[in-house]
C-alpha cells in the first residue's frame, strides 16, 4: 500500500501551521458571515433583480413602490457569530468585519504557502497526494464503515487513512484555492482589470455564491474533522496535533491543545470587544494594514471592462437618497440649466462649468459592472466625459495629491457626502463624470446631473449629484479625516480596491 514505506510523522511545522490556520480561518468565517449579512441574498447572475436570489438570509421583501437603498438591506447578526456582530444601529459592523476579513486572509494565505513550502521539498506530500488510484475504493470503504459507526483502527492510518487523506487533499488543493480565486473575483479592481476572471464562474454573483459555498464546505469539514479526531483514538490524535509526537502523552497533549483553543477563543473575544469599543482604531490599524497590502498588490489595476448591450441589467439597485437641499431641488426644477460644476483648490485654472459646456467636451461610453461593497452588482452603460479632460483644463499644481468630490446630497444626519481619489486615479481610462445612463439622461436616483464612475473601485467611491471637485494635498481636515463620508461614518477603508 502506498504510504507504508514512507515513514511520515507529525513534524513541528505541521503543528504550527495547523494552529495558525485554525486561528485565521475562524476569523475569516466569522467576518465572512458578517459581510454576507450586509446584503444577505445570493444570486445566480450579476443583475441582482428583486426576487431573483437563489438563497437569502432575510425575510425582508424588497419594496417596489418606493426607492429602496442598499443600506436598508443591512441585517442584524449576533456578535457570537459575526465579527464584530451588529450594534442596534449597525453603523460600523460591516466595515469593521471587512477589515478583519481582509487582514486575516493575508495571514491565512501566507500560512498556506509556508505549509506548502514545508510539504513539498520533503517527502511529506505523500501524506496528501495519493500514489495509486485504489485510494478511491479504499476511501469509499472507509466511508461505508463510518456510516456503520465503525471507527477506523489506528493501524489504518499511514499517517492518515484513505478517506482522511482524500478529504484533506480536497480541502487543501481544491477548497482553499477556490476560496482564494472566488474571493479575488469579488474585488472590483481585480475583476475590472481581468474581466475574464469572474466569467470563469459565470459572473461576479456566481463567484460570490461559490465563495459562500466554500464557507459552508469549510464548516462541514470542520465538524466532521473534530468528530473524527475525537472518535478515532482521541489521545493519540491529540498528541499528534498538539505535540507532533508519535508516542501517546495524553496529559501534556491535552494541556497544550486546551491552551491553543483558549488562545484562539481569547483572540476572538478580544477582537470582538475591541472592534465594538474602538472601531476607529480597528479601521486605522487593522484596516489600514490590509489596505496598504492590497493597495500595493492591486492599487495600479485599471478597469478594462467592455460588456455588451445584452449584459445591461434591467434593474439597478441604488444607494443613497437624492439631495433634499433647496439649491439642488431648484436646479432639478429647471432641468439643471443653472447647474455649475465647480473645480477649485490647488489648480492653475479654477473652472465653473455648466452642463452644456460639459456636454460639449469629449464624450465617452463604457458598459461596466458596478460592484457595491455590500455585495450586489448591476451592469449599465455610462456615458460622460473622461475626468482627464477636466484635469487638462484645470491643471492641478504639483503639490496636489488628491481630488475631493463633494455632493449636493446632505444625508439625514446633515453630514455632507464626499469622497476622495488619488490624483493618479483621476486619470484612469474608465474614470468618467457620467451624465448618461443606458443611453438616457442620468436618472435622479442614480446621481443627476453628474456622477463619478471609477470602475476599479467599489460603489461608494462613485459619488452622485456632484457639486464640486477640489484638488488638495491632504484630506486630514475634511469631515472626520478618513477620506470620505462612508470612511468617516461606516469605517470603510479609503482604498476601495476590494
Ligand atoms: N452622493 C452619494 N453618492 C453615492 C452614494 C450616496 O449615498 N450618496 N452611495 C454610493 C454607493 S455605496 C453606491 S453602491 C453607489 C450606488 O450607485 P447607484 O445608486 O447609481 O446604483 O453610489 C455611491 N454614490
Ligand atoms: Mo455601495
């Protein structure tokens, strides 16, 4: 039989990577559930039509008789399950959950690579990779035995029994890569630059569904794994897992294992409490750490989406209610004939452009898929002027580092909706100021008369009802200093590539 002549024990790198894996995957699961609950519907296509979900975790029906925003979708999840769990106002739970998810994935993936680097140069890969086809019938036999509650004898482990070997190989070589690839497809930067990637799954929403099924797969594996470790010679197994020793040392092994579990539980309790008490710190430390890594990896990706007319969604979710200010309501009444886009700040030529002047400037169109951070998507054709045209005319000074966009919309709590882009990002090819959607004038709920489209970022950067663009060198003194309204209030990260 295959592994008999290879003496495989339980080296210490295995114990350590196993433990680190346990820690980060548990954080990924809890924060993943938190993220799901912000738009607790799973769809089979990118249109996310109302009632079109194949699975949902909310009883709420989407009303059709009034504008219904994506923010109203945010659902409650207990902090025993979700990380950090939702406060009654659900104000920051989702943003913070994402910080933990993206932080943990960095360590989880790194740990996975450390594991593989230890596995392959030694002959340890024999513990996972079957050496003959007869592993399948043997695994099936072991499975049938299990169904009869026959726990395999210790002599059947070399070091794993066939069923165990196959399931570990499945989790490590199929489930884990699937988690990473489907997860990467959820990043607007990745999908906008490599639109073929989500297409591998049949679109972003299917990738999202697969990502969810991977979570279910990990949970099922976890339950079976624990049950079998317990049932098939617990003392020996725990010695292998905790100490990597061949001979049984149950007392010390139990002690070490228990300590390990307590450390993981302790970390969860700590990060949950810390997140609830001090979300801003989590955003600026944990979130910023992940943001900087992903900015380095993905920050330069420029959207190259080019979907066809047939891909356009019939229904496109909205987020944010139209402005209620008198100024904007007056503009609307006159069909925006008095509208002016103010371009100011650190520029050579401040501008004040009417809609007619804007429409006389070069026009471009793009059919792209919108990714809201909450999880829904929608495809539309956006038409307007490339932001580079504004840059050419206003000529930002060398000291300008960001552009801050302000909206006519003042939200319910009277904060001003604003967002910032880095100067380089304002010049990406698919960064436009749109005044057309699907061939018609931009509808009020989608941001009339002018909105930003910045296709390699999540939706909250694409500010609607734009009032002005100001070039600045730092956003520290604007709003609460985080680079945007959603960053200020919902603790999102300013990068928004993921
Ligand atoms: N002024 C303003 N712009 C905004 C928002 C908002 O609330 N106010 N929401 C953002 C978010 S979170 C998303 S997902 C998109 C939604 O665009 P849509 O409503 O056209 O689908 O708009 C973005 N722009
Ligand atoms: Mo969004």
